[in-house]
C-alpha cells in the first residue's frame, strides 16, 4: 500500500459528512489537505482538527458549481504545496423527487453539483497531475449509480454519469500516471440524507453506513498501489 505522508489531497464538499470524515482519515495518514465547500465556519473546524492531527490544511470557500471554485482551489494547492497527488470529488446533492414533479431547476442544480463539479475539478487537477505524471482522482458515486431508484431520477442520472466520467478518464490518462477510482456507498448516516420525510433522528437510528465507513473506503482507494477502478460498498 502507498504511504500517504506528505501527499497533497483536494477534497470537495469537505465541510461535513463524507467529505469531513475523509479529511480526517487522510490527515491521520499524514496527508496535507486542500478543502473546499460553501460553509466557512465548518471548514475552519475541519482545518483546526486536521492541523491538530499534524497536517497542513488550507481551504477555499466557494460553490463547486462554479468553474472559478475549481480554478482557485487547484491554484491554492499549487501555491501552497506545489503539487496535487489526490483529488476526492465528494461534493454532491440529492433530492427525492418523482420524475413528473421534477423541474428544470432541479435538474440543473443536481447535475451541476454532482457531475459538472466532478468534471471541472478533474480537469484542472489533471492538468497539474500530468506535469508529474502521477495522481489519483476519486469519485464518490453511489450504489444508485448501478441501479436506478424510484423517485430519484435526476440523482440516479448523475451517479451513473460519475461512473462513466471516471472510466473515461482512467482509459485516457492511466498510461500517463493518473488513476481513477469510483467509491459507491449505499445510504449513509449524514445530513445529506435528512429531509424529504427523513429526520435527523431517523437517519441516525437507521442501520446504514457511517461517514467514517465510507471514508475508509476512500482511504483504501488512495493507498492502493494498483488502484482498483471501483469500490462498491454494501
């Protein structure tokens, strides 16, 4: 397994849930972190804990749906550390909406958050990774990217799209030292799942994976010598 000490990882959606848990998992392995999300107070908390664990941590506050956020986050990584070894495309949104009740606004919001952000961060990170001919790009998809779920039409589309994007990048760039992996969790106990009839209490009581469980899957993908293309969690 690859040692991660001293490597530099960008994590999107890092202020809570799987992104936050992944930040701590990577920090525990000695990774330096570049975090991005919209909520600065949450990012400050993650930064402080990551630094207490011995990592150097910086962050950029921004909306992953905007190309500017990808450009500035990647620039921050290069300015601070001079390299990018790992990108974790974690930012995401889901809405439980039947097809006939879905709107164009729902479509663009979910598609931009889940797919455009993965595309644009991968593009700018890959430009830097190619300079050193090494890097790993991790996508947090879902078991919904394998089997469509009712009332999750748009969300299902985005998770299938992330798997396709990862596979295409892997075929295009693996020979140049850049590997990809898709991590596909099932329902996870995070605030992502709250709403649409589910309360915080009901989510916490559910027999689901935790954010830490998923973070360990992502950590494995980062450390594997020959990165497996996909990790599908129960």
